[in-house]
């Protein structure tokens, strides 16, 4: 519940109400506890308190339970019992303006990103690539940027990978080694991701994060992401939320500390974000968390155990609510002890014991005071929501989607010219040029063949003529030679006879 002093009444302890200070809400927070201890209701209480103050929120809805935040709550035996404890005489039940989103476009407005927006680092995490394959993917993105090719959807990236692989020798000198094995591994990972339905997430129109920063009738809009299907692919879920957070960090201007944050971002099932994540990416996440608060965004991690959060990030979470933990194994006992040490000690009770004793709806609470210092931990009961607890019906959801100001903005996708279209056009032009060159080469060869035929024919005629002349000449020469020989013999005989006749005379 929001107070005029820019404070949020969240819980109640033996010493009275516990308030979250509005101007410290962007210093981030943690909501932790075992399954069934009340984390979802706590998230709902905090979110609707911000909504009443005009601060929009984003949250992922794992089981549909958070959709009830859109409806007016009602009195129950449990709430009636708690009212005197909290000093509330007549609770004003009220729902929050709510917009539903869904990556798959089934239970809300579609949420899409382009491949370029996702970037090679987050995409590598999503595809489960190793260091070498990630390096090749970075090269592919760089070549696309240098060539001015837009990577919008998965077919753009697939064809871009094929293009780079076919021209690897040309690119290796400038960009680095590109192996067919790495490209093949990336292609296979893309096919696997596509089989899981992730291709629906990549495309246009890409989501504008400013649509999260909306109010209606002075109340902050609750942006609820249907995540029941998305959770079937934990890596897609966590990478998607990390992309949203990165977009907020990239696009929002610096505003510094304000009386109230511009947006509260609840990162549910936060342990998925850090599982199998490289140190380089964890460092990047830590940087984004540290700097995004200057953009007016408060990030609240919701998880089953505080030790799910790396120390570098956990140290930035100033507002803490810890529900009960279980400690049946040595590892769980160690986690309980570590969680107790993150709070300022309250001499009234043993923090470590209290963590194990907390019932449903109870929690250890420590908020930052107006100077930014953590308050002494208190054992408290979380307030009840003023909105409906539990899921809404499918008809109620459809009605809210149709009534949303965003209805029709993201529901229909389109496909403009991007890397796929450009590369296909280039390939077709290359094929036409190759075909034209082949035809011209064929014509040239045909002309050469015709010329060769004429030359051979002329040579053949000339040869025949020469042969005939040679034969005639040889015959004439033979006749002449024969005649000469005959004449010679006759002349010789005549002279010989004359000589003999003269002698004898």
C-alpha cells in the first residue's frame, strides 16, 4: 500500500509497519524462499503498491497466478483475520491496469526482437555455443554490419552463415579464422532452437521497451508475461528476460535517483539466469544491474535460495525479503547460514533459526532506509494483495487483450528486406551472370567451330586441287620424259645407223 510520503507498506512486524522507501526502490531487491512459502503473493503485494503510486512493473507469470492482479480482490477468512494485525479496518480492494504479453502470441501481445537486437553474446548463450563458435558468430555479425545487411529473423542468420562459409577464404584474412565445423555447429543449434518454437520470437515489429513505461488513470500498468510455455525452455526464458533488461539499459536515458523509480522489473526464477552462464556474461549482467538503476529501473530477483545469485550481484540487492528455507542437506544448511549473514542482526531473535521457522506468508524483511543503509532485519508478515489472488479465466484475459492500447500494434508480423532478401537477390544475379557467360562462351565456341570447319574445308579443297595438279603435272612430265626418251633412242639409232653406213661405205 502506497503512502503520500512516497513509501510502500509491505509487511508488518511486532514493532509495526515496515515500509519500502520510494527513492530507494531502484536500489534493487531480492525475494527468496522455498516453493510454497509465499513468494508470488509477496511479488503481487509489492507490484500493486508500486502501481498505486503510478510506477509500472514487469513480471513473468509462471503458472498464471499473477494474472489476478488485473482484477479486484475480495474479502476472505484469511484476510479478515489479518486485517486487525495490520491495522487495516476497511481494505479497498482494487485491481491494476494490466497488459498481457506472450512470446508465442497465444496468451497476450507478441513480444519480438530482431536477431541484431539480441546480439551475438546473448544469442551464443541461447544456442549453447562454445568459445570458438561464439567467435565465429561474432565475425558473422561483423560482416553483416560492414555490408549493411540487416539480421532480423532466423532465415537471415541462416543464409548469412551459409554466405560466410562459402566465402570463408575471402573473409579469413580480414576477420579471422572461419571453419566449416563451427558454422555447421551454429546451423544445427539454430535448427534445434527453431524446433522449440523460438523462431516466433525473432522478427518484426520488434518490441519497444517504452511500451512498458505506461500509466492508466494515474496507476502504473502491470506488464505480465505469460511464461508457462516459455519455461519449457529455461535458457530461452532467462535469455529473453536478460535481453529485455539490456534493452532498458541501452534505450532509457540517465535520470539518477528520483522519488520513485520509472519501472520495477521482477526477474522470477532468477537461478536460471546464472546457470551454465560464462563468467564474461555474468560480469556483463553485473554491470547492467549496477548501472540500470541510474536509468530509474529497479530489478527484483525472485528465486528459491539467496545463493542462486552470484555474490557480485547479490551485493547490489538492497531491499530483501526472505521467506522460509529448507535445510535437510549439508549444502542447504550452509545456504541458510550464508543467508542469515546477509542481514543486519536483530538481537530479538536468532536469524538463522528464524529462517527455518517461518510459516507461509512470513518472512525476514530488511529495506534500505532513506540514507541507503540496510535496516535491522525484522521477522514479519507480508500484507495481503488488494487485487485478486489466483488466475483469471481465458475470457477475462481475451477481453483485457482486446481492450489494451497495444492491441493490433504487435499482433501482426511483417517481413521487410533484410539479409535474406539481399543475399538471395545477389545469388540470383550471380546465377544469371554465370548463365549469360556460359551462353556467350557456348556461342563463341560455336563460332570458333564454324570457322574451323570452313578453314578445314578450304584446306581440303586446296589439297585436292594441288593433288590433281600434281598428278596432271606428273603425268605430263612422264609423257614428256617418255617422248624425250623415245625420241632420243630413235635419234640415237638414226645417228648410229648413219655412222655405220658411212664406215661401211
